[in-house]
């Protein structure tokens, strides 16, 4: 009796139908769907997070099953790019990510810098140039010991980041790349002097939730669990010691254990910088109505920050599909991400699917429309 197979949970199907005429349901699959072409609707989530969803009624189906459309989608970047509206007969999740055309404005470092500058928020980032603009720039107060970064617009896991000492070394490298080779790079001055923890630079990963519904408009939130990641090498001004300057560089065996931020003044700065960043792209949010009109857009974004020795935080980049307990965040305690996913579920997803009241959990609402250009303190 102890080993008797437990009955499989019944599939949860919603009464609302998708644009393609199929009902929505709490389902997901592995791999790529043979009819619709998506990857796994929950492909971004780690094992424990999927278990959280399964405890709320989600069930795995075969990739050939086209009888029901996933009601919620938290996929990888490559799994699919989902429209906000249009596609009258499309198989679109009821709660799904924003179109990548919008989130690319944040993820692409050159677009992010341009939007922040146009909105009067250039001070959110360290001084940043397009590679070609940097070649023509006349820099004041630069010396050959200053740390500079050359970053690919869409570089991931530190692979698109190069460290140099002095602007002359940067320009020499960009000259070697030529106009075609450098057009996908930006140049960013290093945060200096950097704040150190036990002799190491550190990076702060904070998660924002952007939510847009047909009825309630757009809202943004910041999760209170902010992850501090100390660099893999003690700080040195030598640019060739990559792990001293790039948090994801070096041997993972040498990485210190990440921990959660406990400094509320720093957390306030982070939230203010998030507000300014979202304000810079707020006008480009997808217009309503969505398809179907009852659908909602919901996406978690990763914001990476550094601090200088004076305590000022600087935004380094935004990731529109941040790692969830994997990749560069694999060494973070998985409970951090399980709690994050649970809070997204209770704030946005279950209120839409099950009609329960939304619960903030660890999220703090941001006041985007009241953001100002003053440096946060």
C-alpha cells in the first residue's frame, strides 16, 4: 500500500478561451511545442520553483498536446517572443512576458544609455559612450590608471566584457576592432574608487517586476531580497586580473558565498535608480488593449549595481531574462529564487487565474511616475 501510485492531479482549465479558441490552463511542457513552436513555458524556472507552481495546480503535458494553452509563461529568451496585441488566432498565454522589442530597450546597453540620457537620468549609469562616440570624445581628467570597461551591447555572463587601464588602451583596442567590429560595443568608466567588502569589489543583483494589465495600467515593483555577490579576487587596479573587476569572472570555486543586502539606505538608492530607469522607457510600454483583452504582461528583470567608496550606487546593466538559480546565479541560495517566484505567483499570476486578492510578499511598489533626475541619497 505504501508504494501504490498516487492518482494524477486533474488538469486545471480556465473558462476563458485563448484567441485561437483553445481554453487556458495551468500547464507546461518540456522542449519545444510541435504545433505552436514555443519552448518550455516555464523554462526559466528552477526545479523548486516549478514545484511551487505544481502545488498550485500546474501540470506537465506532452509537447504535442494542443488542446490547452498555458495560462502563464515564464520562458527563456529563446523560447519565444510574444506579442502584446494582434494575432487574432494566436496561441498566447493569458499572463506572459513583454514583447522583446520593449524589454530590449533596457537589456541593450546602448539603448538603455540613450533612453536614460534623453530622460535626464544620465547619472544613473557611470559615464557611458557608444564605441564610435568614445573614439571622438575629448576626455578631461583621465589618467592611465583609471579602469574602463568595453562591453558588448548584449553580452552575457561576463563574456562580452573587457577591462582596460586608461582611455588610451581602450581607444587602441577599438581602433583594432575597426568600425564594423566595434559598433556593437559600449565603453563605460569604472566606478571609482570602488566600495570594497573584505578587500573585494561587489555587485548587487536586484529583481524588479514589471506588470501591465488591461484594467489596472502599469506598475513596477522591486523585491526586497537583494543579492550581494563579492568578486572572485581581491581588488587590484591591474586590468588583467579579470575576477577582481568582473563578478562572473574567474574560477567559481573561488567565489565567495553570495548573501542578502542588509543596508536599507543602499536598498533605497537601488529602488530610486530603478524608478528612474523605468521612467526613461515608460512611454514605450505596449499600448492596450492586449490580445485577448483580459491578458496581462508580467516580467521579472535583473538590475545589476555597483557602489563607490562614498556609498553612491550606480546601475551597471539590466537583464530582461535574468538567471534564476542558474548560470551566473547558480551559487546563490536557491531559496532566494523560490521565494521570488512564489511572490510573483501571489502578486500577479494567481490573482489573475484564480481570482484571489494580490499579496505583495517581498515586493515593494515603485513610484515610477514620480521619479526625478536628482541623484538618490
